[in-house]
């Protein structure tokens, strides 16, 4: 009941807007294509007999998504794309011959919302009942900085202050400083590792001053004693948050960590659906949840997560290191919920790779806030030539 009650209003709003066009458009094809440098994700395209296409992003490789799409074609081909709630239910409840693959479902769901906006000539955030805001706050990354070198930290701080995007929040990865493998379980940290961690983040704080927020970025690699020790080591710099210090699934260790530190704890980029987040929220085990639209269930699934989080006044951040599709989906989603915190951003990188995906209507970000794109659907106008030039090896263009 808790999950259903808050969702009723926005779904009823969407159904009312969609009613005049119900049954007038049919899905004809679903395709997946992987390009470089979007964190292993792939793009999804849903075509219709009205000549309109919707775009999404799945947290899966091209071959993986295409295999799972093949298993779901019977649920979608020839169906009304506006019946998003029905499609979402049918896709996530698959059990045979394989359990539902939520990352692929996520990409399809995002594409359906983009398509719905184009059919109804409305932006996705309006279909979701919003917007609460016309731009969303974002945070960026301290990439390639030798955190143990105070001079390198000062050079980084001077550089980011000159960038036109105006980011004021950055997260810095802990793995290299700690000397542990990225995204694999590490052995219990020793005193020398903890001293390096403390010094590295102290260097960044001294370079950043008080006007730039610094977050500590882990990859679910530590055991509980190490996670508590990391929190103690970095607490003097007053981090914005401590991300993913413990293994992904819920355990009582998350509760012990939260009790042991004053730093806000954030997690969720690899959790799926409301069921994955429920124990964290029910036990108040984290301060901020951090779903990824391409993994957690797309726009529909993540909206259900956000509605459940709203019952305990828990803020919702969004993980986002994918393409322009995921970035724009984050903008519309973040505008449509009241308990939005901020979105991760791959914008503003030196090569402006994500920005280059836009043929027109490029992303506009100033003072660390991304303007919600205008136009129907997600507001995307993708540069197909750019996508074609950046296909992953072995991928066919919309194969």
C-alpha cells in the first residue's frame, strides 16, 4: 500500500493525458546498440508505425540487451507504447525461462517515456506530474588528480573554477589512494593505507577551500572495520557524502556504519527496483539513496523507489555516467520529484564527449545545474553520425 499510494497521482495524471491517443500507435521494433565510453551501457530505440522513435539507455552491453529483448518481443511488438504501466509490470515479472533482466527493462522503459512524450507532444517531466524545478543540481568528478600531491590538487581546483559549467561538488575515488583494486573486495585496510587516505582528502580540501564540496567515492569494496576507519579518516574534511563503502546488498553492516559516523552515507547505483532499496529505507541504513535509471528500473521503477523514499523524507540522488540519453532522462526525472538531491554528471569533460552526441538542443549547464531540456519527450536530438563513428567494435548501427 505504501508503494501504491503515492504513485497513484502521477500515474493517474499520465493516464489522463494519454487517453485520447490510446491504441492509435503500435510498437514495430526494438533495437539496441552499444557505443564507446558510456560505462558499458547501450542505447535502446523503440520504433512505431507512426514514424516516431523513442530512445532509452540500458545498463547492459549491446549483445546482452539484444538477447533479452528477443525474449520480450512478444510482450511489446504490436502493442500500444502508451501502456507503460502494463509493459513495466509484464517485463519485470518475467520468471521463465529466465528472470527479468532489470537493466534491459530499464532501457526499454526510458525509451517508452521518450516515445510517449513525442506522441503526446509533451516533455517527460510534465507527463510525470512535474516539474518541481526547471534545472537540476549536479556533481562532477575529480578525475586523474594525484591527491597525494598538494600542487596537483591546487592545479585541479584552479582549473575547475574556470570551467563554464560551474560545478561546485566533486567526488574523488578512493581506490588508487588506498592501493586497492577498483570495484573488487579489498582486504582490511591497515594504518598506512588509512594515513594516505586521510592525507589525500586533506590535500583536496585544502585546495578546494570551503566553496567546493568534496565527496568520497568508494566502489563497494570494503569490509565494515575498513569502512568505519575510512569514515573516521575523512571526517575532518566534512565530506558531502561517503558513497558505496560496503558490499552492494543490504546487511546490518550498513546500520553499524551509519551509527559510527556523522558523514552522510549514500548508496544504490547497482540496486534494482523498490525491493532492492526497501531494506535500506525501512532500516534508515543510509542518508541518501542513489539509483541509476539505467539499472534500477527505468523511469517507472525509479519513480516508485523515489515515492517510497519520500515516505521517510529520504533524498534521491541519481547515478549517471552514461550517454546524453541517460543525462536527459535524469534531468526530466529529477525535475519531477520533490525529494530530488542531485545527479552525477559526465558533462564538462575535456573532450565534451557526451555533449557531442547532440545534433541540436545541446545540454545547458551553468552554476552546476542542468537545464531541463525543452521539446517533446526527453528533448533529444541525437547526432547519428557521431554515434555511428563511436560504435563499440563488433556493433552494427542499430543492429
